[in-house]
């Protein structure tokens, strides 16, 4: 191995006092969560949905909550965004009579439970609630959903496109490209945005398939057949008392989207991201012995091709290769746990063998 100052300089990443990532040799990761909050607030705050149509007045007040994770990885000029967000908005509506007199004012919320790079090409699920469920309140709620949904979807698409272009790392990338081409940096982000950004976005889409997984993380996939209804299996996985029964350990499980859970005596904790009864469970999972800040995603789908025969597919992504103590058996143990401690235990305890 060459000593410092010797050897081929192409293989040396210099120590720079300015902290620069020389030649973009390593991954450069930018945390985009706060940037995401600011952009979504800018896009969605004080947004009119209806302004008198049908004597209804509806507007989105503001973004109340943005939770989850958002980051942009850059390597050799390639952009690889990653994000899984839960967004909650507040809205208010008013119904008036033909003479302009107020009939009812209501408050409500809009939840977008899962904005993710995995479904960037799809419109996200949107849920609308209202505090007053009377006839007029329901009319306002239905109007908010039918008229407000496309408005919210449009703004979410703007966010998704901004992340695909690099999010907060976009200007730095464009400046580096301009410097490399020998053009002056001044005004580069304005002058070259039209030509550089589409190229970067196009290259990013090509690279995403190759490098979408963060280095040091793995995924597992399991498919099992059960002799039961899909609804039965869904209910078992979402019921803390049944968890306690088949796992012989303590469990606390919320049945609400956004609700938290704790299983296997607290060694696994997480949050519900998306729930469709008898069809889908999407959750964030974290094991207690993982390094701090690491959260994985679990997606469980239920298919009942014939009565009382259910196919369960488990996709568990973003599993670290090592735990906080350096043990490199995390992926193997996670897969064994799913098969032996959950799926096979359910089959045995509830008599769902095929």
C-alpha cells in the first residue's frame, strides 16, 4: 500500500479543509426532510379548492405534519432520491345558502399516508375527514375529496419531480456540471436549468434501477400459502392479543394508519404506513439491536385465489447487513424470524396448514 504522498493520484481522495467530496468518488447523501417540509408547505398552504361553486367555499389551511425520511444520494453526478413520507393537512369549508348566509362552517384533515419513491409514478392515496359528519358536513367532505384530491395530487407531483431532479442538492450539481464544462458559474442555475436538469433527471432514472438500494442494506422476499381467508390472516397480524398468543411474547399493535406497534417484548417497533383490510399491510419496522436511525419497510400482500386459500407475500426492504455490534447475521436472522417465528407459528397455532 502506498504511503501518503506516494502512488497514483487518481486513487487518492485528498483531505480537503473545505470538506469537499473530491471527484464525487464517494456517495454524497443529503438529508431532505426539512427541505421537504418547507417545499410541501409552500405548495399546499393557503390553497383554494372551491370558491363559491355550488355555494361551497373550501380551502386547505396548512401542512400540519410531515413525518418519515427523505434524502438524495449523489454518486458521480447521478441522482438517486429516496423518501417515504406521511403528510397531514388541515382544511376548512363553509356552505352558504342562495342569499349568501352561512349554513355551516367545518374543519377537517387530509392525510397522504404514503408518498414514496417506490410509487413515484402513481398518484398517492388521499384520505379526507371532517369533524362535523352531519348532512352539510358530509357534502363539504365529499366536495373536498372530489375537487381537492386532484389539486393535492398535482402538488405532490411537483414535489416528486423536484426530488427526482436532486432536491436541495440540485443547485450544487448544476454548478459542478457548469464548472466542468468550463462555463462561468455565475447565473448557471438560471441559464442552464432548462438544459441541464432534464439530462440529470433522465440519467437518474436510468441509474435508479442499478443503485436504488443504499450500500450496506439488503431485502428479503417470502411467499407462503395458508388454508384460511385473507381477512382472517390480516386480522391476526393486526391484533395484539393474537400476536401474544402465537408469539408467546408481549405485543402492542395499533390498528390505525400512522399508529405505532411493539412486538416480541419490544425488540421490534414500528408504525403503520398503509392498511387495506384483507389486502395490504405496509409498515416501518425497526429492531432494537440495529444501529441508531435505521428503519426498514415491510410490505405484506394478501391474495385469495380461491375460497379459504390465501397467498401471503412479504417484502422486507432496507435491512442493514450488520447490527450495532458488528454481527453480520441480521438479514439471515430476519428471514428466519419471519418464516419460523411468525408465518409458521401462525399456521401451527391457528390450524391454517395447507
